[in-house]
């Protein structure tokens, strides 16, 4: 696996479209080789696609990751990235749906906050307020 791609993807604002395209190729190649790293390759390919401005493709990769690896250690990050990309594309309803379907959304402050944002954008202000309240309570309990 190309370490430049791994390092660049971890800092998504620090590389350009050309490098993102090359990294997407590296991760696509890694996905073709079955291994314990396959789920990581799918996740990081989705991230590099998003960074390169291909949100729809990135969302599709994240959906595939969730379907193929439902118990992945990357599940929280994949759901977060999926919701962020959906909101960025103006599809807050899709973001709210994925966050509602993910059982750990209520246990992670970042996911609660994203769900509140998505719900607010869809006009569900009472549900958004409840999520914001849960977020504040969760953070203050830490």
C-alpha cells in the first residue's frame, strides 16, 4: 500500500486532485486483493474520491463498505463520512436515514451532532433539538 496515499488521506486538505486520483487507483488495486486490509482500502478509496470531488462515488463506496463489512472497526468513521458527504451534497434526508439506521449514532457525540444537523436541514427541528440536547448531556457527562 502506498504510504503517501495513507498519510495524505489522513490529512485530506493537504493534497491535490492529481494525487487524490493516484491514491484512488492505489486503493482500488488493494481492494482487488482479498486480505484483512480490504475494508481499509475501501474506506480510504472512498475518502480519496470525496477529496477529489467525487462525492457520489465516495458515498457509493461507503455504502458498499457498510454492506460488506457491517461490523467493521471503521463503521463509526464510515457512517460519519457518509453523512457528511450526503449533507454536503444537499441530501440531508439521506444523512438522517443512515444515522437513524446506525445503532451507535446515539452513543457518539459527533454522530449525534451530524444527525441534528441533518434533521434541522430536513425541517425536523424538534428531533434536531433533542439530538443537540443529548449531545450536550453526553459531552457534559464525560
